C-alpha cells in the first residue's frame, strides 16, 4: 500500500544533463503529484525565438522577442501515447525543444529578465496548491524558496555527457560526443554565472551526486528521504 505523506513542494535543481527530469518524473508518479519541467518552458521560448528568426548565433533580437512574448502560451498535456509533453500555442513541440539547436541557444534566452519573470510567475501559479515536483535551476532559490524538500543534483561532466550523447543518438540525432560535452560545460558555465537567478545550491538543499548511482538507487534514496521526513503517521 502506498504510504501517505503531507502535501509538499519538491524542488530539483542542479547541473545540466544529470537526470533531474527523469528522477523528478519518477518521484511525481510515485506520489501522484504533478511534474513540471521548467527547462522545457525555457526551451519552448527558445524554440519560438528561433522559429521567428529572433536568434542568429548568439545574437538575440531582444526587443522583438520581448514584444512577441505575450503571444506565447506554454502548456503541458498528454500526447497520443499518454506521455506528458510540452505544447506551444497548441502545438506539440516536445521533440523540437530537445534538439541540439535549441540546447545551444537556451542559456542565452534564459538569461533575459523578462523571460524569467514571465516563466517564474507561471511556475509559481502551478505550485499554489502544492503536490508538485518541479525541476530546473532556480526552483529552490527563487521560484519556491520555501519548498519543503530541495534536492541539488550533480554528476561528473563526462558521465553526464555520455548519458546525453547516448540519448541523442538513440533519438536519431547526428551528434559527436565532444560537441555534446562542450554544450553541457557551456550551459553550466552560463547558468552559474548569469546575473539573474544563477544556478546555485540553496542553503537548505540536499546534494545528490549520481555519478555512481543507478536510476533505481537514486530513486530509492530520494523516496526514503521523503517518507522519513514527510510521512503522515
Ligand atoms: O533542464 P534543461 O536542461 O532542459 O534546461 C534548459 C536550459 O534552461 C538550461 O540550460 C538553463 C535554463 N533553465 C533555467 O535557466 N531555469 C530553470 N528553472 C530551468 C532551466
């Protein structure tokens, strides 16, 4: 029988490609909570910016993006197979937002204050009734500084690059390992050093380094922690 826990907010933050969303999804499913992938929201805005030609290499037409942002509606819905997917103005863009093209520009888009303002407000509204698992970079520090449980995830960069490379190859993308690793290092660097809401561990977050853990091991570790701290007797 499933154990009962209090209604809480669980925040997963951490470095790029260390499996935050996989673990957050597993935890949400186990608890029957809503899962929100905030990276997908920044990726959706990036996809929109690319599609509208607001991005040329690292140059972003900030004013054009700013004035068009009101036309964006990002939602999470189930696709035909029942998988939770990201929709932009009613279009399923789940596959497009995972491309290396979007990955290469997303950190520049997520540095913009007006983009963060809009997405953080949306995320806070999604969590107002608790029972939510949210993953990102600033969830425990900015979006929900009072979240009951904060996990900060990390892993060796080579382990992360290998996992992400395998995933992209399996999806049929033609990429090189070195290119994937460079993208991860570059994103970590920008995410940690940006002026607004940089990636950093909240003081009260628990660090989870999964370099040498299987998915099952990390899942059990987190579930034990949740039941230990939040079970209703
Ligand atoms: O989690 P992800 O790799 O899909 O996120 C894509 C990018 O979005 C990441 O490089 C940084 C940015 N991001 C952010 O700035 N704040 C968040 N809460 C989530 C993601």
